[in-house]
């Protein structure tokens, strides 16, 4: 009996964040994001339709992500590769990534060629490539899982040998620089002041693509980017003095996809693998979209525009640019809703239970809040480092059956953030080093967990979670904010009759904290009775709480305060309910 062989194709974009954030122009950011999405969905599906006409037998609304998901799950439109008349099957096609099965090597090469040529013409500057790997014994269980791991390894090896897209934009002969990207200019364009400025082909294409991308984003919420020109002015003028880059990412998804066959149940056939892999991926995409829609509710509408630009909303990823004042609350709602949404999806809940012993997933987020003219690319790099800090929760909160040798993270969502007041130091390591006046004192308590503490009753590391729960930050921010304490509707504040702490007292405490713990506690002792700090401080006599950490193979005592976190966050924890006048 002849063994059936198929070919597994991986098409993926690289350097997406550099491509999206290469300028601070919202039109170009949105357009670049739209092109990345289109490359992994529309162009892939069109390329497959050349060998499988059924998939595009009807007109497709490319702006409707829900309809695209339905198309991929429809066996009549996207038939199984085992069917005699089927030449190619799409396993997944999402923003910037697609997995496809073909029956012949020639079809695999043709699909990759069509997609990459399309990108060269319609998305110059986009780094996209494809590779394929044969699966020689399709009937063998887990052969597809092995193939997926192998094709990803081949992609990484191939990518490292390819020249970057920058090599396409030669400087000789000498050409004028693009006014926004620094790439070689290809034409003159008119700016808002009616002046002619040189722009590159990359910028021109991104701006044109932004029109299509905005239509797709408005299917998520009609209030998004209603007038891009007005929104750009809002982002560039004093109406928004602070902007935030929010980057959120699912926890443990890389490990799940790497060993997906371990979580699909007893049926290890390739067809069962495809079915559950596709359903899991599409449910994950849907959860992220729904959580994003819920999170939008904290934002006010300003002049017919929500003060937010979604750049990546799909898979387990979210990247947005928004009004910095609402960034923390927006992110909290998104992460909590993401947990809720994944719990309600059957395929995700089944996989999550096998992987984490809990029927839901979690995510972490990094938020960099910067002045409006600060480079988006640098702000995003800081957000990426903050998300890695937030993911420290995976080492701190573990499943009940975890051991020293076999530790499984318990699904917890967390936020780390930084407000960049001083642009002289933008490396997170050096920023945090300045917040350690001595070896056993930390002036920050980040990251903060937004997962409901009632859901952590069985987890290991609950004590650490209690010390870092979101309420520790939000309650202190409420205590500090003058407008909350003076609000006549705030009955708790009226009952306690708390005077708002003055800016001079806050400054005195901040200054003392950087001197030493003893100096800070002495300054705190001078004012604690007047300001009733017992509801704010960590103890009756100190702004710090005491805990331990492992360092250099030994356990040491450290002292941590939330005071600076609350001071930093007090102007960036708004929502439309607490600030209705800004709608």
C-alpha cells in the first residue's frame, strides 16, 4: 500500500511591529496593520482558490472577520485535503500567518509564489516569506504535529538567511528622503499645510491601505476611526498630552501550539488535529475581538472619534494606541473579559483544562505611556519589555500539583506599566534599577494581577498574588485622587471626611522614598494622623510591606511599597463613567 504524502506550507510575516510603527503617522500605522492582516487572510485564500476554486465560489466580504472564520470552517468551501477533488486545504489563515496543506510540491510552491509576489507589488516593505515541508505518512498519528514543528524550524532557518526588506530600497543614485519614514522618496505628496513633501512608496501604499483597514476595524465598533484626519489632530495636539501603547499577549499559548497533540484527547489522527487546531485558533481570535469590544466601553467619544487606534486585534494578540489617561482601565477590562470569553468557548476550555487544570486562558499586558510626539517604535519596545515583566506571574502563581521540577503556571492575567516622564532613560532594566535605593528595598510593586482572586483559591503562590492584586493599586489611586474624594456621591469619602493629600506632601514622601526606607517612614509618621493613612499604607508605621525573594540561591527579606505606583497611575486610571464630562 502506498503511503499518502502531503505538503505543509507555512506563510508568515516577520518584523510586524517595526513595519507598523516605523512612523508616528496614524494612517501609516493603520495601513501597515491592515496589510499584515490582508497578507495572511485575503491573499492566502485567493492563492489557494487558484488550485481550489470552491473556496471563493462566492463573493467574500474581506472586512468581515467573522465571515472569514466561517468560510475556513465550512467543509464545502474549504474541503478536507483527503477528498479526491481537493488540491489544497487551509488549516488556518490569520493576520500575518497561514498554514496550508497541498497534494503536490508544485502547488505548495505556486501558493507561496503568488502570496509573496502580491506582497512585493502591493505591500513594499512587508517582510513575508513561505516554506513547505513534506509529510510522508499521512495516516500515521501525530505526523502533522511533527510536520508543523519541522516547518516552523525550516522557516526560522530560512528567515535568518534572507536579506531584510530594507535592502530593496537602494540609496544610489542619491534620492531625497521620505519626510516621515526616512526611506528613499518616490513621489511628492501634499501635507495638511498644502506643502509638497517627498514620501516613499512604502508610506504611499500604507496610506492608501488605511482606507480599507479602517472599514474592517469599524466592523468591530462603528465608532472607531470615524474621521482619521480629526483623530490624527487629536493625537498630535494638546487634546491628548499623553498617549499609550498597549500590548497584550496570551499566556502559555506558544507551549500549547508547540505540543498541541497533547491536548486534543484520545484521537491523535491528523484530521482530528486539524479540526481542533483550527477551532481553537478561530475561537481564540473571536475571544480577543469580543474582549476588545467590551474594553472599548471605558473610553469616551471625542469629536466623533474614540481616542483609540487598534493595530492588532486577533489571535491572542492586542496592540493599540490610545489616550494615555484611559490606558490602564481599558487594559484591565480587556484582560478580565479575555479570561471570561475563553471560559465560554468549548474547544479552548477543553485544551486549557488539560494544559493548566483550569477551563480558561489568561493574558498579560505591557503599557508604555509617553508624550504624544515620542516615537511609537521606541514606546512599543518598552511595552514589549513590560509585558515580559508582567509574565513573571507565570513563575509566581502555579497550579496546585506543581513541583520544584515540574512547574505549571496557573492562568493569571497581569499588567505592568510605565509612564515615561524622562526620556533620558528608556531601558526598563535601568528604569527599575533607579527604583531600588538599596539592595532590599523596591519602590514599585508592579506587575498587578487583574484576575479575580476568588479564582485563585487552589493556586500555589496566592500570597504573592494578594500582594500584587489590582485592588491594591486602584484603591490607593482612588484615595489619592482629589476629584474622587471631593465627589459628593462618594459616600465612603464623605463618611471618613478625608482631606486630599497635597502635592507638596506627595512630593515630600516621594523624595523621602528615594533616600531610604527609614527616611520615608519618618516622613510618613509626620502626616499619617492628619491624612488617615491607615487605609493607604501597608501597615500602621510604614508605607512598605515585608516579604521575601530568592536571590543567588538564598532567601532574603525585602521591603516593597505601592505608593509610587499609585502616584504614577492616578492620572491614567480614568474611564467614561468617572469622567463623563470628557465624552
